């Protein structure tokens, strides 16, 4: 029986190969021809804006904390209206492994993965993206969410004026 | 010693311990907020529920409120208790805002941890949340009241533990608010503890606001370099910048809390003017070249004029290893001229203490348990703020506090104040020792001292506390002698003296019988000493009589400085070598009770990233060197110079072998035994001279002491503390103010031999009469006034001019 198995094992692959010879090839002639990757493809990272056009990133450090290769660094700062934002935000794409953990960790939906995989470069310093390079003019995958509308610390609206809040209490009130 | 069973495990705990702590003792942690070891239990958060199955108490109870008793069988995982905890944490979270990403507490938030530990993962509440209006609480604390879960830890810390009065609880039911009556700076010098104690992000560190997350901070256990008490701290830095300091936990010293000077006094590490590059004759060189130059020039000078022509000035803020090696260098050159504090009075006080303390030494923990505390010539808030906190804890347990001091000493607790002029303090101490009251001819002082004697004799654990500035070497000796007279089987008396720096005791210990700085000044003037090596010290500013010292220092041929701050000595030195700050190195200090404590390196030195230009982001450069990273620990610089081991542990072993009394150096930790010197080794005569020689400027004696902020070099360099800096002030007794024609709050002109300056007049009945008082303020017209001195002055109202 061993002989029969060997013959089958030799001929069957040839037969399959022969079959593919008469089919349309799957190889794509990149870069002349480009495929459209699926929308959830994990490639170049962007920073998105909220529906009002403000930066979504609040520099909470969760993405850099989640990053297994430590390719994200940033510095938080405070705006005049109390908004926390990233004074600078840097992703070193020469180190990034495109695992998507940063996007998963982001509590404000600011950091998102895009299907743009063409970021090769001859100068490694060009792969170190600053905030200006990462920010896009749009909401990305979620067009509704605005973190500061829900945060409850009076940045988007006055304190206590968000939809899910009562107005500020008066601690000196004696009412029951 | 009750024995109980928790989760089927038997545990025996000390009498009086609660069940929550008993569980912790066998590593069973149940979520809780309001209970804190230092603050006690109040059972307000309702989170530490456990099921008591058998024993004297039964049912679901709050574990923090139940003392452990024999026969108890407790379950932390019983369904009923777990369900209750789940509900309670869900209720606590209903109003909590959705702002963890922008909250500075994130990552070190007890609420985050306990919510998950309590089993609450998903918010079910869909209703509206309560909100609050925040208050401005000064430059240190940021308030975000929406995050509050009303555990009352803050008010218990601020009011009960720290004795602050301007912060508390307002409102009722779900309107409870923690804050001040109106916006304003928190008055307590311990306000920073709110940051550590708040389990969530209601009170966060304002200077540290939005700077880093805890997981990015480089932290290590360290010792506070701001005063001599040796509080445990945890400095944290990122991007080569020391960004914050939080309190470490050491039950024998500070316990859980530190003062604001220790917490926010880290600016000297990141100071923009900090010298970071070695220099020889004003030209930049490498560290190796500077070390070689230093060695060669000292050797050349020694060859020309003899070893004794070089003096070595150590420092109370340099590590013990650094000071030891400085002394070793002196030994190698053949010079016996090493001094470890440029301030004569403070140096003598430290030496006198090191020689006389022995078994009288008391730790802050002993002070907390004391039943009678007598402060003679001591102002804790200026000289060692954490001591004031310890004294308050003693008072809360019924201790009595008596202060004998010319200054209007402010303590965060009830105390009796006897304002005596400085020259009477020594007589009081003598009278305490001998029981002879003849020298005290004051009608009020005599009976006061008599009662004091009887009170000490009746107390069980009395502590006598002194300060180096007021008492000097002689006073400290008298204080120890007085204490020794009361030692008996019933009276376990102790002594604590606040010294000038974190390693004052260590320096004094090394130089118990050596020369003092006054002797060096004479030697500079006479040309017997021609070279001076300063280790993290600044004789131009720190000497007791700076004008005299500066004149003498001009005669020097060679000035070498090793320092981490922009001191005058560092600026004027012929050879300068940059050293590292405490947070940037490992080493050890001996605190004011003779306790040898090690500190570890938290961050690497270097120019902070934030200081590298105003660009939108850090420089886009690849380079293998760090800018400004040349500073090395002082002991390493000296070690290279003397061909000693570069490894700290090896160095400690060699140093311990050379100096048998420092055996403890081979295994330094926070529980190391106290170190004491030989009691009869002091060569320098213990006089205490506070009066400046030249006093022709007026007829009002002006006592100069230090302030909480502004008189101490390291904290003076810290920008966050600038807000606490007082304006130049003169304190007077109302009777003296009336004689001079001055009123409280008025502005006046203070003229001394050191110059004229504008001051604000403050009057207090707690001031000694016939005496004016002012604080040294660095970088102001009051800079030349050195604490622990009395000069004559003239005070005139501004209108009179």
C-alpha cells in the first residue's frame, strides 16, 4: 500500500498544478495594478477629528501604553478652555508592527488604522510621523462620536450642560 | 492576640487590628476606599463587606469597622457579600464622569482598580449625572469635583491628620462637596497630601498636570533632600525631567505623608541654569580632563605649600559616600582641614548632636507616640515640616506641647507658647538640667520652667525638641544634658534636633573633632590655606556670616567645586565638575536621629526634553549621546579621582572596611540601626555666637531665621514653590512696634550694616519682646542675612522718610 500512496502523492500535485495552468492567474502586477484592501485592513495609522472639527486625541497615553513595540510617544498639554490635547504626537512607523492595539485602546476613537499600506521610504527619518502628518480632516470610521460631549468635565459645553448631566449642584443649599 | 479564620485560613493578629487588615496580612485584599492605615476606619464607603459566619459578630458587616476577635470565621467570597460589594461599587460609579482619558489619576486610580475588583464592568445606569462647580485651590492642587465618591479621605487627611482649617465638607445628601468656603490657596503646608490620599482624581497635582502617566514615569524610592528629617519619597521623571515627587511610606520616619516643600521642591533638578558641563579655568572640558586637572592642581599646591594648605568643604546635602571620599582625598593630600557645613552654628549643633545623642535619639514615629513634647528654640515648619505633622499626631492622642521660642511658632495643633529671647534659651536649658533657677530672674519664666520640670518628671515618653539655628552646639549639648537628668524607669525621655540638611548628621559624624569653618576663614585670610574644594556646598552664601566669608574666600588661589546647582561657588570655581541631584543617583544620608538611609536612582541626568527648544515636537535627530548627561554622582567623581571602585556596593564595602563605625554601609536600608559618634571627641569649643561682630547700624536686635520657603537653597530653586514665598517681613511684639511707631501691616524700612530694604511689619503677641525677627530670603535684599544670627537694625516707617 505504501507504493500506491507514493504514486498518488507524486501525481496528484502535478495534476493540480496542471489544472491551474489553464485558469486566470491570481498574481497582481504591483505597482502597475493595485488591489483595494478590505476596509478593516490594518496599515498606516491616522489621528481623526471629531464632528466639530476638533482634534479627537486627548493624549491619554493609552495607545503608547498598549503599544508592544513602543513606537508611539506624545506629550499632553492643556488648552485655554481646559481641553487636554497632544502638544506633540509621534509614531515611528519604522518600528510599528501594525498590530492595531493602539486603535483598540483609544478611548476617544482618535487613533484609527487605514488601509493605506504604501509607506515605504528610503530615509528612515521620513517614517517618523509627527502629529501634523498623522492628523486627517475627518472623523474616520465613526462619524458621530465626540468624547468631550460625554466626558463630563465642561469642555465642549459648560459644566453640567451636556446631554447626560444635571446642572451644577449648590452645596450650600439647605433644601431637603 | 486573637486568632480568626478568613476564607478557611487561620490568622493570628495583634489586639485591636480590624478584620480588613487581618485579611490583608494574609494577602486577601478586599476592595475599600475610606479605610486608610493612617486615617483609621469610618465605614463610609460600604465597600469592604465580608460575611461573618461564626463568632461574636454575624452577618454581612463592614470589615474595617469590626475588630478581629477570637473564634471569628469570615468569608470574603460569600455570595451575599460579593453581591453587596458589586452593588455598592455600581452606586459609587453612577455619577462618576466618563473622563478617565483626560484624568491625571488614570493608571494610579484606586477607583479604577476597585471598580474592576468589585466586579462592576458595565454601566447600567442611563440617567443623568450630578455635576459640581470646581474651586481654585492654589498652585499645587487641581480640583475636579465631578469625580468625587465621597469617601471623606481628603477632609480626614487635611483637617484631622494635617490640622488644616480652611478645607472641609459642605452640603448634604447627594450634594456633598469637599473644598474651601470660597476659592483660594490652601493654607496648610501639607496640602499636597490630598493628591496622594484621594483615591480618584478629585485632587491632582497641578505642577504635574497632564505631564505623564504613572506607567511612563521612572520612579525609585528616595530620601527627601530638603531638610534633616529624612522622609521617604518617590520621585518620578520622564524625558529627563523630574516631574513630581510623591510620598513614600516609612513607618519610622514620615509615615504616609510629606510636606509641600518636599513634594514640590524638585525644581533644582530641572533648573534652567543648572551647570551641566565640566570647566577648567572657564573653558569646557571633559569630565576626565577636569578630574585630572583637579588632582594635579591640588597635588601641585600641596607640593608647594604643604598638604595643610588645601581645605575641603563637604556639605549637609551631599551623600555620605561623597563626604567620606572627600575626607579620604583630604587624607591623601595630607590635610586635616575638612569641614562639612559652612554654617558655623549649624555645624557645631550637628557635631554636638552626633556626640551626645546616643540612646536619647527619637524618630518621628516616637514623637507621634509621645505624651509630652517640649520645643526649645525649634520652629518645625521652617526647619523640618514633617515634625510638625508628627507633633500633631501626638496631640491628637492627648500629648501636651510646650514651645519655648522667640519666634511666633506656628504649629498645626494646640500648644502653649512661652516667647523668650534667644539668649535666655540656654539658661532655660541649664535650669532644666540643674533645677537652679537663679539666672532666670524673669518673674514669669521661673515658674514656667519649674512647672516644665515637674511635667517632664511625670511624663512617660517625653521628647525634647531643638533646632540647630537657635541652639547651636552649646544649646544642643545642654538639651541632651537636660534630657539625661530625667532618665528613669518611668520616664523614657528622648531628644530630637532639627539640623540643616539631609546629611548634616553624617558630616558631623565624620568630623566630630575636626576644625570648623571659622578656623578655615582665619586660615584663608592668613594665607595658611590657599586652595578650597567645595563638595555641593556654597561657602559664599551658606556661611554664618557671609560677608566675612566672602572677603576671606577672595584670598584663595584655587577653588574647586563639585555641584549640581548654580551656586556662587560653582560659578566662580577654577575647576568645576557637575554632580547629580539626589533623584538622579544612589547613595545614603544619615538623618537627624542618626539613621542611615539609602536612596536609589530614579532618573538619568540630562537636559530635559522640554528644555530643548520651543519647537512643536522634540528634535528630529538621531544621536547616540544625551545632551547634558555629563553629571556623575559626586561619589563617582571623587572615586575616579582617588582610584576607588566605580560600583556603589563595592565602594560601600571598602568604605565600611576603612571606617568600622560605618559597618551598616554594607547593607543600608530604611531599618538600619542608628549611628552615633564617640561622646567626647569634640575639639572645637562649643560656644554659641549668634551676634555679628559689627552691629553699629541701630539699636533693635534683629533675629534672623529661616522661612518655610525662600531660605533653603534647594527649595528656593523650585518654581512651583515660588507661590509660597513670603514678601520680606519683620515680626515685632506689639509693645516694641508701638515704641518704634509702627503698626501691623504697615510697610517699613529695615536698615542694617548689610543694607536697607523695604519690609512689611507684622505684629504678634507670641513674639519675644524687645526683639525684631526676619527671615532670610535668597535672591532678595534679605539674602545676606544668615539664619541663626542676630544683628542690630533700625526700623523706620516708610512715611517718616
